[in-house]
């Protein structure tokens, strides 16, 4: 379910979970060495459940003993435009759009970023 569909604070891995492909990607990113070493991870989430979303970053493990929050250099979590999220990420990290990779399960979000 999406956060807005829940009536109480979600529990990672019980009420809400990671897609398997996302879990695999995060596991690779959490490796101390390898082809993704030095990759910076950011989060861009359009939600009206801001505090819940932020709390989940520290509840999901990307690898044993490593939470998603441990990997994230910046999180843009607020309702509104996905474009605004990415403008903030570009401004604050200095990473140009051409060097960012964007994954989303919502076609509304991916269309907005085309």
C-alpha cells in the first residue's frame, strides 16, 4: 500500500515493504567495495505523510546493519511536484540531471520528469 492508504504509522516489512528489485539495488549500494562504490543516494518522495516516510528510511535495512538512511545523502520528502524535488537535489548536491538515475513506481511521477 501507499502511505496515504494507511491509517496508522507503518511498520517496515509488515505494513509497507520494498520492491525486491529496490532491495537488491540498495544491497549493492550498501557494499563497501564494488562497482557502485562512491555512488551518492538521494530520496525524492511526493507524500503528505512526511514524518512517516522519513521514519521508514531508518527502519528499512539496505544490508545487515545498514539502513536506507545510512546511505542517503539527501532526502526530499514533501507533497507537491516531483520536479521541485529534483531541482532541490540538483541545487544542493551539485549533481546535474544528466548524471542522476530516477526510479519510480508511479507513471505520473515518471511522466512529470520526462
